C-alpha cells in the first residue's frame, strides 16, 4: 500500500505562491522515496495546475472542506495556511494518521504532532502556548525547506566583478515591486552595464505591464521570464539579486547569493527583522526602492561586502532542512536516523548507537560501541532513504569494514555514486 501524504494549502495572486512552492519541495522529495502526494486547494488558479503534474490535485469547496481526506486517510496531512488554526486542524486530523503544521507567524493556536517554522529567531516559547504539549517543534533554518539544488550549487568564493543581476519578487509580487525596480534602474546609468534577468512569478498580476515596460527599455540589457522551475540554477548564474524578504531569503542564503531584500507584504516584516539581525542582506523599503540614489547606494554597499554576505548566509542555512524533515515524516524500522540539531543520531530500539556530523560530503561519526556489519547496512539504508545528495564518505574508517552498499574509495569508505 502506498505511503500517502496530503497537503492543505492555497495559492494565488493575493496569497502568493510561497505555501505552494515549499509544499511542492516536500512532496517532490517524498515522491522520490515512494510516497503518493495529494494537494487539497480551494480555488487554485488554473495556470498553477501544471506545477502539480506529478501529484494528485483535489479542488475544495471552502476553507474547512475535508475533500477526499476521509477516503484517502493519508499517513500525514501537511497544513500550510495562514487562515487555518486549531479548530479546523482538529477536524481535518480525524481523517489522517498524523498532522504537520507549517507556520511562520506564531499568531494562532495549532493542533498536530509536528510544527515547523524555518525562521532563525523562533524559539520554543513562541509556540508552547499555541500547540499541544506533545507537539514536536522543528524550528530555525536547520529546517529551511529548500530543494537539493541550492546546496549542490552553493558558491564557494567571491565574484570578482558584478556582471549579472537577478530580479525576483516571488510568485505573486502584489505590491508591483518588479515594476518599481525596473523604473528605478531605468534612471541609473550604471544599470546599463549589468546584464539583468527578471523572473515574474506565475501569479504576478502585473505581467502585461512588465512586458510593456521591458519593451520600452530597449537600452537596458534585460531578459524577462515568466515563472521558472530552475531558480537555483538562475541564482547560481547571477552575481547578485534584488528580491523580496520572503521564503526565497533562505534559498539565496544557502546558495550564497548577495541580495538586496525588500519586504513587500506585511507577513515579510518578521523576515525583514531576521535579515537585519543576522546581516543576511542589504535592506530597503519599497518606498526607498523607488529612489535611484537609495538603490545605487544599497547596491554599492552590497558589492563591497558581498563575500561577507555570502559567508553569513551559508553559515545560517546549510540546505539540509528537507532531509531533516524527511527523517521525521517517513516510516523507519527499529533502526532510526533522526536529526539532533545539526548532528544526526542513529538509534536502535530508541537507544543511541552512533552520532553523525555531515561536513560537505564527509561523515564524521562517533559510536557508542563498534558497529556490526548489519548495523552499518542499516545506517546505509537510512542515509539512502533520508538524504537527497550522494556520495558520502566516512571521515574515519571503522574498526570493522562496513559491507555493501559501502565501498572502499580513495577518499574513504563511500556510500552512493553521485548526486
């Protein structure tokens, strides 16, 4: 029988695409592990349906409509919706095995076994009065929900000279920040020395205006794209970015892309505080973005300190959040590999056997006692189930040679053959 996971979320021009995109990242990851994923949405715009082509979609009649849940009865229901709280969650939970809530506001009570908030300033105290006593809290950028490509493509050194700039204000951009940016750049002679790419999300309400404005700015080197499923690759190909202070903050940080961040909707104000606290990006308000001098000064500061921004971002976001969440969601045997902060712990019958630290592709390990061949095999199976990138290498050889699928290699004992 298939391992079923259902996602309750909405998306569109008013709501944005953030909920949809992070749940799609989870669903795509679980699908590679054999899960069957279902998306339950109310009035999802038709042009977004192709994003769900590899998953089931179910249209709902209203906010509290359970839709197909009573028949599906998924092992997990994932709720990612600002208008859903404990009352609706309790009703929906009757039709699933367990419930995961994704939130970043901490402004309403919840019901569930897991709650995830990827903001680095979040503390247990923010949610203790809002969740059941037995709800496990998965907090901080260790749980940033990024696709594997962001870690794979993370840059390791400073760009010597800026040549390529990326503009992207997320899936919706209801404030029209992309247009504001274009109009301000048009007034800066420096902007004509940069090759620009502007990505307008699929729910951007200003698409016709953007097309017209780009056509008018024939002297500005600019490529206009409508929605992209290659954002990690695009970020990797550009030297800096101008964008919103939303969920893309963690993607840019992991990849090491120096960014000028602008909060464009109310629910990005907390992220803006986070960006300021950890110095993850240069910051402007939407009003300041419209001033050529303010924009130019911010970009000059960003270029001068670009390597510092890259290092701080990558220290904050290691790109393994999806793997950590996968470990909590997927069923495991009596051997369990579970995240413990930035380390990992292999347990057997709930007793720790091994502690792992992942540094790049190298696994540093400490065992309670020498592991037997069968235990090394269990560890390999858990790693292959949970992680999305390979190969891995043991930093130190074990006393007893681990059996297949481990294999000897010049870099040490190796698991897996490639990404």
